[in-house]
C-alpha cells in the first residue's frame, strides 16, 4: 500500500464507486455492496495479523441514533466501529424528494403486474440461470392486495391474524372502504409486527374484506389452520397467511415470490425493477388522488393517510403529494387534449 491515501487501491476504488453512482451506472445498494466486499477482504487479513506497510483503511467510530417503541430507547445513541471507506452516498431523491426505493408503480406497470398475479397466476423463477414458470399461490395474491389496497408493510401482512377478518354486513358492503373501528386492527399485543410497535387501524376495501372472509372459511385455509394448531400448542391465534405445511409465511418468502412475479413482468417491461414495498407507495399515491378528487383538503388528506399508514414523519407523504399533483395535472392535460380531438379541433 502506498503512503498517500489517494494512491492506495482501496481509496481509489471508493472514488470510482462514487463516480459510478453519481453518473447513474450503478445503484446505491450495488456501490455499498462492492465497497463492503473489499472491506471484508482486507478485514480477513487484518484479523490474522497480516503485515501491511500501510493499512488498507482506517477505523473510525460512528455515532448512530436509535429509535425504539419505548420511551427510554428514544433519542439515544450507540457508537459503532467502522472504516473511513464508507461511501456516504445520498439516497436518490430526484423524484419530488422521494427516494427511488419508494417510487410507486405507474398504472401501466400495475395493469401488467395485476394480469400476471391475478389472471395468469404465474411467475418465473431463475435458478442457476435456468428460467422456469411457477405458480403463484393464493396466499401470495392476498399479500399483494393487502399491500396495494391497504398499504400494509411486509411484516404486518405475514403477522396479521385471521381473527382480524370478518363478514361485512350489507350496510358495510355499500361503503367503498372500511375505516376506523371497521378497518384492520394492527395491534402488536395481538401478534402483529408493526413498525416501532405502534398500534393503528388500516383501512381496507369492503369487497376485499368480504373475499378474505370467504378465504378464511374455505377448505384450503381450514386445512392449513388445523396443521398450524397441531404444530402450535401455545394456543396463539393463527396468522391469515399459512403455507401448505401450516407454517406462517415470512417476509423473505413474500419477497421471493415477488421476485418471481417481477421476472414475469420484466418480460413485458424490461425496466420493471420495483420491490414489494413499492406496492405500499402505490397505495399511498392512488389513495391520495382519490381523497383529493373527492374534494378533501390537502392537509386533511395527508392527516388521514398518515394515520392509516402509520407514517411517523410527514416528509414522505409530502413527496407523494407533489408526485400526485403532477400526475393529476398531467391527466387533466390529457383529458383536455382528448376533448379537443373528439370535438374536431374546436
């Protein structure tokens, strides 16, 4: 290793990764992954007392804030040993202040996604560079809709209990959404894993609640529930999503199935790189459009969404609002142009 830091290959590679990220050639996560591989390579030799004329990097202590659900865990810090090779790359917030990982699906993207998970019921697995068409289970379809139409997080979906599902009466079915006490209760005391352990009630379309009630009373679910009860003698209420062995779904299994669905969508849309969490973002912006179109003021619409989605901070929703307003304005322009065409250019 040369004496000057800028000449050491480790620091040269860090500079290269920063430039590659800024130019858009690689993603933030990819750059961090590559840098981490280099750091781990040298850590292996440093741990074994390998002698370097000059060290490949320096260690430094970083103070990290912690945010927990309990009062004594808030506004506290821990110190972590790391290296000075950290990239410190900013999130891509070029989309109205939103991180790229929070970008919602466009309606054309959602239409194709819905076709594959709901009508074709198939995805594509890619193992050892061999593509294979696979069936997407009913439970995964439910997971997709809970995120897309109720804004639930991955962890909340897999820990949601079947007891939260009920049969809506005729009056409730006339409503588009079930809200407040009629909605989905997300309570950690009932086993639901919410972010920061908060308690909230998510809204759910009334027809979706009805379909879920039919599902929990179907022979398919009853069989799975009995297997779950046989394997769990503690008496815990069964989750809504169980596999064919009676085991609860995990966030990783949902992500794996989403990867298969994404592979299928990419056959039609090669640029489709959304993660499962983006369904929650899609719910946010489409629901916000509905609320604004109904005449609700921006402030009240944001207050409502913040409550049902469990957002701790307003910043993300404000980004959705900017994006939503742009989409609505674009739709108005499209409708005006269409009207001119249909009127013969008058």
